[in-house]
C-alpha cells in the first residue's frame, strides 16, 4: 500500500512539473509574441509619424512656394510702369485729335472761345465742357487749317491716370511715376508744379510732340488741376 502510494506521488510530481513546464513555455512564448506585436506597432507608429512629418513639410514647402508666387505677382502688379500714351489719354481724348474727333466723343461743347496766336498766327480754340470740368484746347494751323488738340485741362474728381486726380497729394504724384519720368518739380509761393513725361523730354517746350502732364498743386499739398499738353512751342 505504501509502495503504490509512493508511485502515485511520483506520478503527480512529474505531471506537476510537466504542467509547470508547459505553462512556463506558453507564458514565455506569450511574452515574446506580445513583445513582437508591440515592436511591430511601435515601428508602424514611427513610420506613420515620419509620413505625417513628410506630408506637413511638403505642404509647408508648397504653401511657401504659393505665397512666394503671390508676393511676386503682387510686386509685379505694384511695379511702377514706364510713361506711355495711356497716361496722355483722358475720356478717350488725346493730343493731336481734331475738333470734330473731340466733339464726336464728348459731344458739342458748352462754350467755345478762340483767339489768334501772335507768334504763329494760328487760331487757338478752347472747347469748354464745364459740366465735365474739362477744357480742350485746339490749335488750327493758319496755312494748312489742320487742327490738333494741344491741351487737355481737367479739374474734376475723376481719376486721370495711375489713380491720380484732383485732391491727390504731391507725394502720390511723384510716387506714381518713375524718377526718370519726373521732368521737373518747382515751387512758387507754397504752390508746386510737377511735370512728368517721357524720360529725356523737355519739361517746358514742345520738342518732339510726345506730350507731358503738368500737375498743379496748391498750398494744401493737393492737386488742383491736371493738364495734358505738348508744352510751349520753341
């Protein structure tokens, strides 16, 4: 009886160690599997972070490129342009037009005055469009009878060129043109005169029939009239 009992105890002990061994194996294996899974998850998270960082960096780069392009376009848009024929045209009227061409655009003038110029014998005709705050001066050649607009004088509130109008400041005028197009600036008794035109043109006299603009600026530093003209004859 005692012998059989000892055999049973041995068997139980063997089985117990077997169970412990198998359990330990699965515990260790489970830990290894868990560590493997955790390692894989960690690698995936790192990869996702890297992808996100790359995407953000690419997006920032693209945004910087877009902003740089926009700023470049803005700079180009704000760049001061060369003086041109567009600056010498107002309400469709430009220097050199005939009386009939002017009236074809503006209609019959509200008043008309004329006189003969002593130096040339040519007739000077002033067409007054008072409701438009506009006077158009036309010269009619004494010999050929050819007519040509020589002056356009405006003192209304509409923009004449480059955002400039009566009430614009002296600073706005000189900043609207390139320095090479500012032909002359002078001040008398607190009032200024700024003449702009094609670079190299004479600020006073009509040398090449290109035309210029004269801004008359009052003592309050604001434009009070704008004259588009060829200038005085030599």
